[in-house]
C-alpha cells in the first residue's frame, strides 16, 4: 500500500447521490471511484480510448480494472467518527468534554460519567473546511435570470487530501494534473502524486489482548447475499476473504448504518445505478476460535470487501486504534465586565468629577 496525495488548486465539488434543491452539498471526502475516474480520463486523453486495437490497452486494464485499488482521500485535519464512538451529548463540564469511548474495545454505556445522555457516531467527517459559492444562470445579455439562483458547497482549495492505494504501476509514479468532481470547466483542478514510501502497516503484528478482530469500514461497502440482494451484514464476506467458514465464529457485534451509493459516469455521460451499501465508519467485532493467518489479514486490508472494490468501495481497516475524542478547546479566561461608569469613562463620555445617582 502506498500513500497518494492530492493538492487542490481549485475548489472541489464532489457529488454524491442525485439531489434536488437550492443548496447543493459536496461529499466530505474524495471517493476512490472519483480519483480513479479522474486518472483514467487523463490516461485516455494521452493514449486514446482503450479499445482492442490500442497497443496500450492492457496497461489501462491493469491500472483501472485489475491490480490497483484506489482508497478514499480525506482532507488534512479531518477525521471520521466511527459508529462505535460515544461521547457526552450535553457536555457541561470539562470532564464531559474529555469523555468518550469506542464500543469496539470499551463497554457500551447509556450515560456519561456525569449522568448525561450519550451521542453516537454516524460516520461523519469532522474538521472539514469548505466554501459556499452562489451562482445564477444568465440570459443572452449577461443578466441574472429570476428563479435560477443556486448555491454549491466545495471542498477548500489549497489543501492536501491524503489516502492510500493498493498495488503499484509505473504510470502512477509521475506527478500529474487531474480534474476531480463536477464543474470541471471552472473547478476541480488538482495535482496528484504517489509517494515512494509504503504506507504504515494497518495490520498489527500481534492480535488484540481479548483475541477479537475489529473490522472498520473506511469507504462505503457494497455487500450482497448469495442471491445478489443487498445486505448490511458483512460477516460472511469477511470470512470468505479470510478463508474461514461460519463455524470459525464464536460471537459477533456490529455497528452498521446503511447508505445510498450513486454517482456519475463521465465517460458515458450517464448516472451510475443507485445502490444500498454500508456507511463508512461502520464496524464489526469478530471473536474467532483461532486467529487468521497474517497473509489473510493483509489480503483483507489490501483487497477490501464486497462489490466494485476496484472502484474504491469496501476499503477496511483491521484492528484500528480505538477512537478517542479530540482534546477540548481551552476555555477563555473569565474577564470581569466593566461597570457602566468605567465604560462611559473609557469612551470619554463621563468626567471623573461627575457623580451619577441612580
């Protein structure tokens, strides 16, 4: 696995499922499918459509259909709150602000230590920096048309977006300019590069102390049952990748949230089918009768789970560090409010010799 870094030179409008409204939001991250499509577009521009007569067709297939898997990219300074995270819903003290647990390793609770209710994670991305742009349609004379005003949210330009890809290919070693997301006539330009150093290992050398295996979904996963119907239980898929049967499982615990996955296929100019998947941040804990082999765990991390993995779906982490809340921001020191007389004197509205009677 290698780190991939994208530096946004323009705002990034990353669309999700189709929506109708005045205010169009952006996804809080860059999906692996968006990165893959942008790189494929550059390859086609330079080498032509990869039809059978193209001498470099096999290179295209190897890059975008076979051995390389593109993970999601996250803005620097952001983090995903997993569904197993819990924190105080109504923090009133510093202890409440500091308190937080990860139910994959800690016991689940319904109240914080101060007796307040708890809030749970939903796979949201925190610390995100965006900008909101207002636009309107113009007539032939350049005047704004009534009823055509709309707003679009964009990921902020000038920032780095980082992620990982599995696999390696010489074509990826050269830094390139790509266009990400929508409105690429005025938005979306970015610089992309793949670092030479491999990413830090995400599979621990030794299992957890309690023998459990924690799987956390990093990008939406599309899981189906034997009949091809969407399912929100990834247990069988995880066991299949690990080469284990259902009999190897003792107990399971899961924190799953459904999501809808869509998008736009730029090459054909058609929308992608809307599918039901598992939201990123979902987690499952498996207690197995025996620990899987190290190579099986690495296959799970590098290959992912579910359908359309080559497009960036189904990226997972194995035994990730437990989620912990960010340190609370320091509270401003209390400053006594000036009296009315002091305020008047500071503004030269009151003479020192004047006595005011209430």
